[in-house]
């Protein structure tokens, strides 16, 4: 048997810094649990532009399509702000998402016990929280035609179109139901079927997929505006939430902040299952390249480490290893390990990026 393959794209700013800590974690699982990966590394974003004049080389794109999973750090930075739109670092990431057809974006909101005080919400509202937002990523109002700014009479009109086909709704619903089967079996679908035809179709198709192929799933529907209120009022009523691209963009950011810092938040973007059963998959922290702290050893590597934990769970059928890695993160936080972004008013000396990585390795080994 060949090892599963993993392409690492550290990117720009703090991307390479946090990825260096994930490399230690990957090596640890190889050395201690015989969980070996065929790891290759390449350039993306500004780092790729500096060498190739494009934010993603065709060869890198081809590799991304061939491997079992891609793990990306972050792209962008002030150095590239004046570049033409067509070669901006972000375009490298967008090309990966598009050509890998990553339609299902998984954004967990998980409360780490030691950080419950860090939330802006009351402790009992967030303690133990562990929910997952599944956002449709490749269609909807960000892509629908017609779009643009047009002349109409003697003024201009800005137009974007919310558009969803049945098959687009069907496939993201399936991905949410599959995910729910590995969790509590509960899914809440959010749209605005009260005022949008695309929402009526969304609700119908999600219900039909459930009734036809996932009768074991407990499915509910909610208007997205109420969903936003419920997320802040009592988020633990949810497990998996599935929603469209626009509502998902907003609801996932809202849910993420229930539990704290940008430096803690992982994500997965999944496509259709391939011949070997594994989905096309890209894992990345939610944060960007953080130019304000890049090169100073201040970045929190946990978001990227937890993105690798998601890869273990969703690409490599290594749920036990993922649990173990998440438990190691819980443990270092419980022991008081904090990078600067996790420090409250109480002060103290923060850990560097490397020290936090080392603490996670020590917890894994304990
Ligand atoms: P950002 O996420 O890079 O930073 C926002 C704030 O959070 C900064 O103060 C930063 O220091 C802090 N922060 C972010 N990650 C952190 C971590 N791991 N540990 C500690 N603190 C952390 O977003 P910003 O500043 O809006 O964008 C900076 C650059 O990153 C831009 O070029 C932007 O286009 C790009 N970007 C890239 C993304 C990606 O690669 N997926 C996503 C978001 C932004
Ligand atoms: Mg957003």
C-alpha cells in the first residue's frame, strides 16, 4: 500500500511559520503511530508570484488535483497589494478552490474549555460548544449572472443574482448529511424561503435528499435571519448547519467568533468523492497572512494544526488520530499555554509560535 499523499502550500506571511509547526505534528504521527504521508511542498500566492510571475503555477495546480489532500497556510500581503487583479495572491487560492470544485466548506465552531472565558458570550452559553457550519462555496449570489453595474434611466444599478441549481443544492446537502452521520445525526438547513425563490428550491431539495437517502438524519429548516439570532442566543441547539454561500459566509464568521480568536479556527473545503472514495480536499486556517505579526514568531499555529486534524478525519479516515491531536490542543490550553492572541488583560509572557508547536508535540507524547 502506498501512503496517502499530502501537498503542503505554506504561502505568505505567517503561513510558513504556522506550517513549520504542523510539519512537526505530521512527523510525530509518522514516527510514533506509523501514520505516514507522502508529503510534498510547493508555492502559492505571493511566494509563487515571486518565482513564477503567477500566484499558482500550472504544475502546482496539477499536483493539487492529484494528491489526496492539500494543506494551505495563507496568502497575500502588502507587498502584493499593487499587483494586477489577475495575478494577486488570492487568485491562487481561488483557482485551487475552483479547479478542485470544492463546493462544501466546513467551518467548525468549537469551544476549548480553557478559553470559555475568552468569549464575548456568557460561559455557559459557549462551554462545550461543538458545531459545524457547512457553507456552499461555488455558487449562489457571488457567482450568479447577470451581475454588474448598469445604466438604467438616468442612474446606475448594481446587480448580483442568487442562482442555485437542484444538483448544486443536492450535493452540498449530501455532504452535510454524510458529516452529520459521523456526529449527532442532526442537521439544520438555513435559507430565506419566505422571501426568496432560490430559498424555496433549497428547502425542497434538501428535504428530498433527506427523505430519499438519509431517513436516519433529523432535519430541521430555519430562516437564516432567525438562525443568526439563535446562534448567538443558544448555539448548542445546533450540530450541523447547512446553508448557501452568502448566508454561510456571514453565519460561519458569526459562529466562529462565539469561541474566540482567529488564531484558533480551522476549515476544510471538500469536493465530490473521487474513485478511491476520498473527496477532493483543501484544508486551511481561516486567518490570513497576518502581515502585522509576520516574521516575529508571534503567530498562533493552532488554527493550522487543527486544519490538519480535519484532514486526518475527513481525508485520511484517521478519526482517532484527529481526536488525539485535538485533545493535545485542549491539554496545552488547559495547562495555560497561550500565544499572544490568546492573552487577556491578566498579562504574562506569551509563547512563541515554535514554543506552542513544541507544547503540542509534548502533549501528544505525554
Ligand atoms: P488576517 O487574518 O491576516 O489578520 C487579521 C488579524 O488577526 C491581524 O491582526 C493578525 O495579526 C491576527 N491574526 C491572524 N491570524 C493569526 C494567528 N494565527 N495568530 C495570531 N494572530 C493572528 O487578515 P487581514 O489582516 O485582513 O489580511 C492580511 C492579508 O491576508 C491580506 O493580504 C489578505 O488578503 C490576506 N488574507 C488571506 C486569507 C487566506 O489566505 N485564506 C484569508 C484572509 C485574508
Ligand atoms: Mg467571511
